[in-house]
């Protein structure tokens, strides 16, 4: 089964073709670099750029897969969560293509897509799997008992961890996105230089607004020359606190669920310090997707969509974009 995936939830326009669920025939990701000058994603600019680029991105994905539109057997598209204007662009394109080709389409939850990204790297992997989903917009611990059967163990009550990284980077004057920059600079810093509080909210939930505020107050008390001299130490200390929160709650979730496998997915799963800590502290098998499948991408949407289409699931043309879509438990 050849399925076209379309992803336009935020600031990446992506299209991919997968075959037989998890074999990626092609993938194209066009990142919108225009947002860097504003220090974050501007929704109006994002939707405009998706509209401008989506046709050529899909065309390029088909060429790379060495197929034509008539070879497609289904379409999978992100319909939430995300920026509503961006979601609408991909969703409307998928609906129009579905009608013109007379093939089914399925709307996919972006969070579910991230969970299915692990199968693109490890197609032999099977549930049950405990997930830590960490990105610029989401921080969640989700237990996949079976395919499409989920239990949400914990979630963030405010900022996502990736968003916290970006905001701390902005405080210090680093470019957007800040996560990769902090990761690199913190490698040369002393993680014990500042004792920032490890954020949390209850047994399994996260709260990163307090950590962000603690960093802000610390910086306000320091002179510019001091910050310049110790910037790498400050960033390493911040990163230690943020990752400690992730590891601490993940370990608790492992105990409760009796999980034997953990998958860490989403853009922040690229963080080298997070990978090092999890490999060291978690006593069970830990899986990470290939880096190309960690950020927003269409291959993960197509993988989830292919399995749902095989099960006979279809979405109606009335399916709306849902910017605040959650994982349905069951």
C-alpha cells in the first residue's frame, strides 16, 4: 500500500510516501527559516508559506518515490494539534487530492504521528511501549498498550520543554530555535554551576514555567560580563534541571506501568544530554528515532495513516482542523 503523508502543523511543510506501513520511499521537509528573525513562529507567515510551498513539496516527494499520483492508494494528513491556519492548508490539499483521485484520506493526530516515528527506525518493534514525547509544543508520557490504544500518564500543565529551551535561549540572546544551540554550548559548561530547581507538578505531570522564571531572575541579578563569562555553565545548569524533570518522571512511569521498552520521540529527543542521561539511568531498553524522524515530518503521519487505512478507517470531507487535539485514551 502506497500512502502519501502531508504534515503542515507548524513551520515545516513536509510530504512523504510510505510503502507497506513503515518503508519510507521518500520524504521532503521544507523548514521555514523566515521565523528566525522574529525569535519564534509567526502563525500568519507560517500558513502563507505552507500555501506557497505545499504543491512543489508534494510533487518532489512523488518524484523521489518514483511514482505518480495515480499510484497512490491513500492519503494521511495532520489535522491537529497545531496552528489552525497551517493545519487548514494541508488538510484542504489532502481533501482535494482525495476527491480528484477517488482514494481515501485519513486525518492523523500529530502526537500519534510522533509515536509512530519510532517504527520508521525500528519496524520490528511492537507495543506495549512507554513513550516520552518531547517537542517545542508538547511534553507527555504516554503508554501504548496496543496499536492505537493509549493511556496518558503525564503531561505539561504549561510550557513544553522545547518551548522552555527556546525561551531561555532568547533571554540570553541566542538564535531561534534555541534547543540545538543550548545543547551544543552546554557540552562545554559546568552543569553544577547553578542549582536551578527541578520542575514538576504532581507525580507525573510537568511544569516548566517555574524553571524558566528561575533562569530569568538569576540572569537579572548578574552583570553582563559575568553572564558572558559563564554562559555555557548557566546553560548546562539549566539543561540539567530540565532533563532531570524528564528522567525523574519517566522512571516513575516505568515503575507504575511495568514497561519493558521506552521510546523517546519528538524534536527534543535529539538533545545529546537527554540521550546520555536516559541511557545511563533507565534500566530498560530505550529507543530513539533517526534524527530525520524526530522533528515534524510527513513520514510519521503516513506511517500512522497507512495502518489506520488498512484497518478500514476513513475520514469524512467534513473533518475539521483541530488546533487543540489531544490523544484519545482507550
